[in-house]
C-alpha cells in the first residue's frame, strides 16, 4: 500500500513545475502549465479512470484536501462514484436555490433577458412599473415555484372588473415571467397564468368584461358629430381620442405610443411587436392627413418621449380619462374606446368596397386560416393608406353626407 501524507504544506507551496505530485490515498497536487494549482482525487471505478477536482490550493489547505479525499475513499468502499455524488449534491443545492427564487427576481431576469428586443427603455420601465404596481404586492416576494392559478386570479380578477385592458396586459406579463421561470427550472408544470383552457374559465372574455355582451360601438353615422365634439376639446386626452378614432388602433397601443415609433416624413407609425398583444407582430399604421395634424399639434407641446403624456410625470395619459372623454363626446355612457374599432369596421364594410383583408389588416387582426396566412405575406400597406384617408374624410364631413358609399375600386387587387 502506498504511504499516505507524502506531501507537506511547504512542498505544496514550492511546487512550480507542471505535473502531478502524489500525496497518497489517490490524492494529488496538479500544477498546470499556466501555473494554476489544485488538488485532484484520481481513482478507478468499474475499469474507468476518473479525476475529481477537489479545489485550488489558494482556497483548500492540504489538510482540507486530505479530509475530502478520505470522504471520497469511503464512498468508493460502498461502490459509490464520488463524482456522481458531487454532481447530485450540486443539483440539490440548485433545486433548493430555485425554491427560494421569488417572482420579483424572475421578473427582473425576464426583463434583463428581453429588454434588448424592446424598442426603447420606456417599455422596460413600463414593464417594471406595471408589475410593481399591480403584481408585486401579491406575488413579488413569493417563491415562483409556489405560484398557482388562484394566486394569479387574486391579482387579475379585481382589475378585470374595473379595467379589463390593463388586466389583460398584467395577465400577459405574469404569464411571460412564469414561462421564463419554467425555462430556467425555477418552477415546473403548466403555466398557471395561461388564458387558453385555464384562466378563460375563471374570467369573462375581454369583450364581455364590464357587463356588456360586446364593446359598445358608436354608430358610424354619428362619427362626424362625435369627432366635432372631440376636436372642440384642446386637451391631450382629446387629441389621443381623435388619434385612436382616425387610426382604429387599440387604446393601449395609442396611449403607450412614443415619438421614436413615429416617422412624420414617411407618414407612418410603427407599433413594435412587444406591444401588439396576441399577434406579437410589428404593425405599421398609415397616417392620414388628419392623424398627422394631431401629431404635429402634440409635437408643439412635447414634454417627454410619450406622444400623449399624462399628468403623472414620466407617464402617458391614463386609460380612464380616455373612457370618460369617449362617453362625454358620444353622449352615451355605454360607449367604449375599444368600440371605436367596431365603428370603423362597420363603416368600412357598409360604405366602402375595399376587400375584407384590407379592412382586417387595418385592425391588425390575426388571420385564423393558416393557409391564407401563409400566402398573405405583405401588410397591404398602400391599400390601407387609402382606406384610412377615406375614413378620416368621412369623420370630418358633415352628418348630411354620411349616407354616401365611398367607391374604392383602386383598393382592389
């Protein structure tokens, strides 16, 4: 039997030449060509020679290394591979660390990994502020592995009854964070914030949240009168509501608009994929003369990077103020801002002969037919520009002219 303890602390300190220096009992000091030095446990198991790193000499003393080697030899006596045991121990530590990973920590991880894909820092800040305001008070300090659907509903349900648009955005962000946590093995199983087949059974669809069967829409025959009342108000909210009406975009897409998304020279507003909800596809919005006029008016009072800044410093205009303006201008308490998209769609269907796909593209609707989606590669932008210019003209004309059909044969292929 080879003698043990052949090395001394002095020999370890003076060993400079690259090579393996035996201490006995399968323990070695290895000096690498670059000068690094560490203790190695070399053993054979089932005919296989293996080296297990014990640690560097600047961290482990010779006595420490001998104790670790002794524990490894005891495992070998039982037929247990020391390296496998070491890996299992590390895995257990990782599992334990994962159990302590909180939702807030995972949210920060998601933002850090994805912010490069976002068009600007304001999206990152908006992500953080939304989570901090609505989610962290309930879920932030909880282990992400412990979050289930009832906890998600505890956050979302109160919002869903008051501001369904915000609730949907919050739910989507919770789902993204939990998905990130699953990919990084901080939790396992299905995503408890998933809408399809799960959350949808606990909440009404967005179109029915708030009591009505659908988002109440302004009759398109009243669009011109509605626009006249909106334009009589010189406030930021009125400008935003006019812009929403002219572009037929969703409320959240308009209030979160930033100046770097707008190209006034090209007369186009590009909404990044990160703000396009379910479609997750960039959406280019052609800007009519009337929409350009709104933006130029907002440029004159520009305070920050938001196109439609709110009263709170560094924040865009709020959703609730937009809803109040829509109700006041329409004279109908049931009218919703989202319903203005239906107003546009009804007008386009009944008063123009643009093709259906042009109208759907203007609303950034997804294409349910996979075959049709595969063939429709463009966004029909030029045709949509003509459609939106016609809509702006309709909104600006007198009510006596609203019965006319707008012939758009140039809108056909």
